[in-house]
C-alpha cells in the first residue's frame, strides 16, 4: 500500500499531497561540515515519502508505515525539545522549529514511509526532516529556499532531537540533482553541482551497509565535535576550516593534546581531499579519486578513530580484490562504507566482501549500487 492510500485509511480523507526526500551517501569530506569546511555528498534513490494535509486546530498527528505502533498525536503549542527520542521527534522537531522561526504552521496529519536504511549512516533522519519541511513549506506557502529548508531541518535535529550534526545531510537531501555530486561549502552554504555519472564511465560505487548500528547521540560524535572546537580555540581561529593545508604541520606543533591534534589533522586533511577530488572530477579523472577515498578512510580510522572492524574489513577486502578505492562514510562506529570499482568488477568485489564477512563471523552485509539521484521533490 502506498502512502497516499495508507493516509486515507488512517485519517479517513485523502492527503493534500505526497512528497519525497532522499537519503545520502557522502563521497568525501567527513566531520568537516560542522568545522565550516567542505563536503561532497550525493542523494541516493532511497527516499522518505510523506502524505500530508494541513490542520487548523493545532493538532499534529504522525504515523509511520515502517514502525509498529499507533498514530502519535501531539499539539503544536506543547512541543518541547529533547522530550521524545523516537522517530516522531524528527518530523515534530521540524514543526517546532518552523513555528519558532515565526511560520504559521497550525497543525498537520502525516503518514510516512521510508526506504532509507536506518542506522546505516545514510541519513534516514535527515530524509524524514526534509520531507516534512518541504511538505509544510508547500502546504503553508512559506516560500523557503532549499538551503533554508535544510538549515531548519538541521536545527530540528540539533535543538529538538539533540544530535549536534552539521548541515551536510539535510543539504544533500534538499538540494541534490540527479547524476551529480554536491560540492558544498558549509560556511556560506554555496554549492556546486558536479557531474558524477559513474555508469557512463564504466564505473560503479557500491554502498556496503555493515548492519552494525550506530547511534550518534551516544556522545562519541559530540566528543569529537568538542575536540575540533577546542583545536580551533587553541589555534586562534573560529573554525578548523580556517587552517590552510599548507599550514597544517605548523598548526599541529602548537597543539599539546594528542587527541585534539589527531582531530585537527583529520579535518584539515579531509578538507584538502575534497579539493583534490573536485579537481579530479572537473578534469574527468574519475578513477583517480579511488586512492583518495582509501586515504580518507585511513584518516578516519587512525586520526578520528571512528571506524570499526567491519568497516575496516570492507575497505581492506575491496582494495585487495581489485577495487579502485574504498572508505567508511557517515558518522562511523558502524554504518556503511563505499567502494569505487570498475562496473565489470563490482560482482567480484561484492562476493569477496560477503565471503570475508562470513569468514570473520560477522552478520552478512547489504551491498547495493549508489546511483546519484534527485533531491527532495513533490510527487503529487
């Protein structure tokens, strides 16, 4: 049953519209977004879809087709941050932040369904936030731009849910275009769509969901963010983005805390990797980005220390079986890795990864091709 039919069955009337917002995978640039640096995500074909209607009585009703349970009924005047840790906090947070920004949202009925894998580091939460924001923007005629929608969705996750994420996930969901990667400057939210048609190059980018669940609200993400902010303070800059790569070695000698030094080294070098990937893609040298993906993984593993045995096994096995490069993607401690390979080698690489997981006694991974897809949109 589609969300439109599900909405009608739940609420007894047809929805005013149906919207979709995708999950994302990040090609390069990890933990750089909240440092006001650079990232390069793109949207996946997997989406959160919402059927929505307005209400005028201040009631907010939320239901997910994917999670057992009744309709969650809330009142827009009574929404309070950090009071709900379930899935409903994400759409509720969007309503709260829109109202806090002065937008006249007087209630809504929502019925949601998502094909974005949860806990896989593919931004299932951002997809929920962005689809809600886009639907309410359309229905209430708020006139918000896509970057504005993304910032509001990020604020919902930061201030309402309580996860101190950067803006990359929401920008990728709101602003991506098919067949492109999004080169995003997280300082001013300027963006550039960079052609990234892998199939035309005879290439495949595989997402390997390790099925190891990560929860970013558990403090590890916040600890690294705090460490990056401490590094910026000690180096006398507002954000680590302000440390040029050429000045990195000098900056590291000025830091006494080994942990902070590692975090700073990762962020500044990953910003530099984004620049190098952009230059290679602009030159049509898509295969040459492979070693930079692997280099990025080693930095995430050794400097940021957010990898895990399953993610390391994906990267090591993929590269040993003929991939062009691989790295973990997303917040870490589980979730997914990406593997760049010749399309002709994709099955061989996939089989090698699956066999390696079996031999290690790990849960079988889920492997699927990442096709750069469209951003958030109205379906009907």
